[in-house]
C-alpha cells in the first residue's frame, strides 16, 4: 500500500476507495504498465475496495475498429490480471457494461463549465489543429472520467502525470455539484501520482509521452513485445553522446537520457538517484543493454501470462461480467441518490 493511500482523503466522511482505468485504444505500453498498472497492483489491499476498469467508452472518443476494440478490451483486462490484479479482490470490469457511468456522465456534463473543458491540455494535444473535426465525446471526456470516479465515491485515483488535470477537474465537478445542490454527497478524490514513472516518454522524442496510439511502433515498448524487439527498441532509442552524469541534476535538459534512467528506476523499484549512483560515468553501450535485460526480465512473465489468458477469451468475458455485477451494486444506489438530489422524478 502506498503512503498516499494510507493518508485520509480530504473528506473524512468517505471510506477509502480506489478507482482507476485504462482505455482499450490499442495495445498496452510500458507507460501504461509503469505509470498505472504496476501501481494499481501495489494499491490492492483487503482493507479497502479497489475498482479497476477498462474504459471502453473513453476509447471510442476516437475511431476504433469494432472487432479490434473487443480484442483490445480483453487485452487490457488480461494485462491487469497478468500484472497481478486479482479479480476476486479488486473489482475488474469494462465501463460500457455499467450503464450508470454514461448516465452520471450526462449529469456532470450539465455541471461542468465549457470554460473548464477549454483548459484541458490533453484535449488540446489530441485535437491539435483539428479541433473542429474531433468528436464531441473527446471534448467531454473529462466529465465522463469524473463520473467514473465519483460513481463509486472513490477517494484515491492512481494515475500517470498526464491525467492529473482531469482528476483535478473531477474535484471541481464534485465541489460544484455539492455547492449547487447544498449537499456533501460527492467526495473530493485525491490523485495519487508518485514514483519515477509518472510520465514515461516516447523513445524517439523525450519531450513527448509514450502512447499506445503513437505513430511509430519504435517509439514505445508494448507489453506484448518479445525480448528481441525490446532489445532493438532500446538500442535504437534516441539518446545523446554524453555518458551518464554523476548526479541526477546532470540529466537536466537531457530528456531522452532522463527517460531511460527513470524507466530503469521504475522497473527495478529504485529511485532515479540510485540508478545514477550505480551507472555514473557509464556510456549507452553499457546502460542500454542493461536496461533491455531488466525490461525483459520484468515484462516477459507478464506478457507470457497475458498470452495465456488471451487464449481463453470466454473466461476473460466471464471475469468482466462478474466484475460488472459487483460494480453495479455500488454504482446503482449512488446514481439513484444523485437523481434524487437533482430532482429527476422516479414515477
Ligand atoms: N507514458 C506514460 N507514462 C506514465 N503513465 C502513463 N499512462 C499512459 N501513458 C503513460 C497512464 O496510464 C493510465 C491509462 O491511460 P489511458 O490509456 O486511459 O489514456 P492515455 O493516458 O491517453 O494513454 P495513451 O497510452 O496515451 O493512450 P492513447 O494513445 O490512446 O491516447 C493513466 O493513468 C495514464 O496516466
């Protein structure tokens, strides 16, 4: 359990409850693993409910091939389980099967302000110069994400750094709802962002995030890559001619070098300072093969287990269906109470 979870939520009235999700918008990357899944596993505890979701409704904010979406949904579920999420302990399900997410999302569309959405940097990054042509869903994504979290009265949300702004917006939505309806119904969820892997960067450009949907396969490590591919991708990863410095401060303005050090640190459960202390003065000819070997050692058991799970899609579907039932048991009364607070007549 992380320190952040041991601390109370800002709302003492709410019991600790962890929620997070991953979009099935492609194959899982090392960024998803280190920034999210590995930390979700660390946050499982019999002392509180943890809810991990495959957020398929978020995936369709950009075009997804229907058959590939189903496979990617099962693959994210397999990735969670292969990395150590235990579906008998955590609630594991896919978002679309619990219709309360979309229903609360609509209520929050009516609470959130357009000005708030206009400040979301992820929308600006994803829409780019094409903002007129992207889906309305991509723009409204953060209010659906607020619904995902608040539907369970979640108090702690482990995410990578790129999602921090969306969790902050979730707090704004909860506050405005509570204020407008003179209630304290929704908690102010805390983003849990910690460790060296909060933003794993693209292997070809250390100023851009590693993403599932990035253009080139060489810019990311996929959770399903084999040992040869992982070694090749790290070997070809962009770096600079300098050896590793004596201190972490020496990596300032060297984003690609810093990224590889952070990846090594996260994979080996060390701080980035400890990695620099071990490799001070080393060249890339030494560091990159060591990093590739470590990545293969950590990822191979997970990808082998993912492949085994993916061989039995019906079993994954059964696990997700069971998780949806458990999720609905929490979500339905919270949505019913929300409707009551808002004044939606139940005739
Ligand atoms: N590069 C990353 N470093 C650290 N954490 C990351 N996460 C994603 N990429 C990195 C974290 O993984 C969780 C799930 O993210 P998501 O799949 O729902 O959305 P995303 O952040 O938009 O992921 P991608 O890979 O970039 O997907 P595409 O390319 O489809 O948009 C989140 O906690 C996220 O912070």
